[in-house]
C-alpha cells in the first residue's frame, strides 16, 4: 500500500507541477520548508538521555494544519504542559502561515513542518522525532504517516474531531481505505455525537464525545491587552459602532462594503473592519477598497501603538477620521472580534467554505451574523439559533436588512450579544475532557523504549 500511495502522490505532483512552480515563483507559496516536508527533515534536535529519564519521559507530537488549528492547540498544549511538565512536545503544521503563528504561540517549543505523505518522508520524520503519541487537531490525516506510526507502536489520537458533510462523502467514496485508516487510531475525541457517529461508521473503534475545545479557548474579555491595543491603534472612539466582517471570502468583502456605504448615511459613527480569511487575498481586497472611493487603511501600515497618520486619530467627525480598516495580518482576528458590536462571520455566503468559527465573537458578546452555508459549525449554529443568540442571513439582501436592524435597535443588539456570550460560557470544559482522554491513551512504560529523544528549543 505505501508504494501504491507513493505512486499516486507522484502522479498528482507531476500533474500539478506547472501550477505549483508558477505559484512558488509568483507568490512565494510552497517554497518554505520544502526540503523538510519532502525528505522528512523535521527540525528537532536528537539528544541522548540516561535510562532512568527515558523510563518516565514521553514525547508528544501535536499537529495542526494551519492557523485555526494552531490556535486550538494553544489551549490544549498549555493545559497539557501543566499536567505533564516533564513531557517533550513537538508542534507541526502544514502551511507557512500556520508555521509562523505556531512560532508565536509556542516560542519555547520546537515547531516544524509536517512531512509530505511519501513513505520515505514520514519514516524519516518519525525516526527523528520518536513520538510516543501523535495528536491530530480536528482533521487532515494521511495514510502513509498513520501506518508508519502504527508499525512503530506510536499511539494516535484525533482531538476536537469533526467531519463536514463534504469530507464524510469523500471518505464514504473511499470507504475501503477510510475504514482501514480510522481503525488505526487509538482514540478519537469528537466534538458532537453526530461527528462521533460519522467516525464510527467509517471504522473507528474508540470514539468519545468531549465537546469543542474552541469554546474554552475563546477569550471573552474585551479589556484584554491585545484588543485594547487594537482599539487604540485603530482610534475607535467610545461613540463609535464597530462592524467586523471576519474570515471573509469573495464576494463577501464587496457585499460588506455595499452595506456599509448605505448604513453609514444613517449611522455616521459606524466603523467597518475587514479581515479576509486568506493571506493571498489581501491585495485583492485592498484593490476593491481603493476602487470604492471610501477612506481606508491597511492594518500593516499602522504602528504598534498608534496611527501613523496624524489625521486618522478620531479627533474630528470627518469621513477620513473613520477609515475602513483592512486587517492584512495573520493571527489578530481573535483580538479584533473583541472590538465588534456587530460581527459577520464569513465563508458563509459563498456556498464553498462552509462557514468559519463564530465562537470567538459570540464569547465577546457581539451581535453575531452569518450566511446560510455553515456546515463546518453545524452544531454550534443550531444551538446559537435555538437560543436566539445569532442571526442567519439567507443572502446578501437579508444580511443588509439584519445589519441595519441591529444598528437601529440597541436593545436587540445587546440581547443577541448577551445570549451568545452565555451560550459559550455554558459549553466550556472540553479541554479538561480532552486531556483526560489523552492521559488514558498515553502508553505506560516501565522500561526505556527509545535510545534517543528530543530536546525542546529555548
């Protein structure tokens, strides 16, 4: 099977090679970490340890695909290290943005790229790290890695597991492979009973429901240092209403601009903050803003503590003093949500992405809106709607009506936010349940099983 998969991967790589080369030279994507990914040269440093130490220490490898999963792991890893301060932790990610964010979130841990799923790459990576347990955050699992890990006796776990309808359909089309793959996992900690049932249908054995860790990681305090610094940086005054459109995809930014243009005639104190989901769309959204004729500024053009333009300090009521903010940085959306009176969660109007995380703005008590395409957060959306803690807009026209209604009705806006925040608080506790699951899965060694381990950077 590994050789067949290697052949399939190589054929796909050859077919995509022209496009990958173009993207690599045009945008710089796919170039960083290529050697580490293709050859399994993960950036960890082997070291010798005495037998007494090796008998008790554990090496745990946490993997998050990109920024969202890295933020999820931040909460889990912090609590894990409190329980097991002597364990060695490795963090891996697939994307460049995820790698950069992981270095920020885990400055004293070793951060590396996930190897491509060629048999030689995963074998080299596993030989280098020598993990006792590999923990996958939410999704993206690879056959060659899974089978190579099990041949070495490594424990495998999925935490905060979820399965979108699209992913489930793909797995069922390849059920002969999926059933063999999921059967290798020692435990899968699923967010909901529905997701757990999906894993069981695909051959997973030990599946438990722990809830979503994302509820625990949602900060909720608008006075946190990062949000406070951004409020000062963006010169948001106490009289201003803030609408954040976050994790947006095309054409959601254009829709938001159109709504903002009309709404500010009735609410001149309205501020709009746009946070596109993907880094490679920042320039496209900047072009859209430039063509709009509305005052705007890039987040990256601002200093760390104040506006770099003296005219943008909110000292007067001109349009230029209330520019649209384009957040063209990575990792700040969580703090930006804390500025929102109204929060539109993107990836939900285009019918492609299946929605993004609406838990963070809900935790802050913002009035949350999203479109009808939210299958990635099906359970969260259902519960928010049951409690009348969020509004689902059927299309762009409905979104405009809802935004204007919330701007006009202070009581409705506040009640929606209170209900959303109470809901998030009621769902917390998944991190502790997840750590209990990992503790039960961790191998119990009475004698050394490795001649080498890894050393944490720092």
